């Protein structure tokens, strides 16, 4: 359910949210629940920000405990 750390290359322009939706339902679910941290070119961005070809999107699971 939670994504493993990965780096993705952007191939077509979109919003960050659209890009994350394209990674599959598990990644989108984790992102929506704040259980995954996403960076674009090593910077935090809003989900409405645009990504373009050549950008690197990094997805990290957030370590939680209780």
C-alpha cells in the first residue's frame, strides 16, 4: 500500500497531482493521506505546480509510528 522510495523522470508536461495520479492508486492514496513525501528536483512543491519533461520526481514513504 505504501510506495517504496523511487525517482521518476517526467516525460510530458502536467501538474504534479496529475503526474502522481499516473503512478498508480497506491502512490496517490499515500500522497493524499500524507503518508508519502514528494519532491520535484529536490524541492517541495504544491500539487497544482507544473512539472515538465526532464524534471525528477522523488517519492518517499513517511515513517510513522505510535
